[in-house]
C-alpha cells in the first residue's frame, strides 16, 4: 500500500498511527487520519478521509473509539511533558488537545449522518430490538445450528493459520472492544494465541467468564473462546458455540446506560409511567419500568418520553417497536422520530458515555494469571 512520506515522523505521529492501525487497519485513509490528528501535511480533507473509512466498512463506533484512544494518549503525553510548567500552561495545552479532538469527532458525526442518508442499510435485526427471550433470537440461533458448525470452525481456523492472525473481541455496555491476536496454531481441540497487554485487557473486561469471541471467516459469525490454560507468552483457548454478530449490522451505536436516568412516559390520556433509561442511541432508546412485568403499551403506539441528558431536559417522540420483561421490570424499545436538535444532544451524550467506558477499560486491573503471563 502506497502511503505519504513516512520518513522521520515525530514520535507522537508513530504512536497515534499505531493506535489507529490496530482497529482501523493499515490503509492510506488510516495514515491520512493520523496526519490530521497530528497536524501533519495531508492532501485529503478530513471529511473525505473519514468518508473513505466508513465506505471501507469501518463501523462508526470503532472510529470514535480509536480517535478517543489517540486523545487519551496525547493528553497523557502533554501532562507528562509539562509537569514542571505552571498549571495555566498545562490547562491551556490540554484544552487545545480536547478542542482538536472534539472537532474531529464532530466532523465524523456529520460525515456519518450524510453517509447513512445515502446508502441502503442492510435490513438485519438490531441487537437493541431483539430481546434475549424472543422468538427472533431463537430463530437466528437455530439457523446457525442448522448450518455446518464444524465447517464454519474449520474454514475459520484455516484462514487464521494462513494469515497468522485472529480478530478477537469482547463487549462492555454495548461497546465492542476488539484487537488482532497472533495465531500460534491448533493444539488438539483448542487454539493457541500469543499473549500481550491488549489481549489480556480483552479478557479482563469480564474476568469471571474467562471468555472472549473470535470473528469467523466472512465476518458474519463469531465463536466463543474460553481460556483453558494460560502460560508465559500465550493462551490456550477452547472453542465454543457460534453466534451471529448482531452489533455490526446496526446503523447507530447503542450504549447501555450505567447511571440512573429517570424517564417519564406519556401516551394520550393514559396515566404517565416513571421509568429509567436502559440504553441510548440516536435512533432509539430502551426503557425499563420497575415493578411491572408487562408494558401497558402495544407495538406501534406513539409515545412521549421526558428525560434529562447531561444538563438538558428533552422531550422525545417515538414509536414502540418491542416490549418484553426482565425480572420484575417491563422493557420497552422505542424508535425515535427524527429531530435534529434532539439527535445532536443524544449523540453528545452517547459520545460522553463511550469515553467513560473506554477510560474504564483502559484502567482495568488485570487478573493475576494474566499479569503473570505478561511478565
């Protein structure tokens, strides 16, 4: 792949380029995005670079995640190199970096809106619209079981052996965290991958489960991988069930909400309901209503939702797309009507939540077994 002049690039350029390559791949567009981040000379406008990445199949939340990781690295470097300087200079430097990255992220959101308006989105099931206990999810799993499980696994292993790499991922609050592992081969019914800090962090997201997922050949199916043995420098993984990759088919990033955000629901003359926000995207929201196990709404009902995002009270209009239950709570999925002002507020809130999730993952303490394997 032909790229721009790479000779004698500053250390910060190389570090940011490495961060972006890990998720976005080693392409000219990735190189050009690094140049924009580092204020290096680049011929392609930022909008064009971001559009190329989206057109190349990079999901918007992987782009946002990678850009946020670069921001964290730049801020850390700025503070480390300015410890002896007055606080006002440190603050000014940090503010400049944050402003730069806010501009890049805002540009990405504008480009993404235009991109999604001009493409036909593949009609697949949205993970935020499929309940764990609905027939839809069962049907999809049954279809996978009907396919040749062994053929899927064997062809994937052959592809991993050929490329000497395997894409693995885990999920936290709706965010996909992924990295590329070095594939060391097959050992009996297991596979072996090389250990490094990125791999350890993927497993540390849900340490009690000791599992992650690998993308199978064709990138439509993922297989669950569970830790069988951890040794110095590598992990031995047993191969489990296959699952469809729901999240990759979605148009908008959906984040599960950690903090308690009250929601008031209204529909015509029906009594208002007090609920809490479960998940959020610019296309829809998930609501949990405590104390009842059946929502008093039907699919297709028009509903009004009042809540506060950040410091902004908002009223959202939407249509009930699914209902269900989880324990002693009724669950309601609502598709939001288009409202540019509300969507901008939601996108800012989603971005803030995403940054918090990324920061949490970056600060995870690794379990002792993983730490020892890294030593």
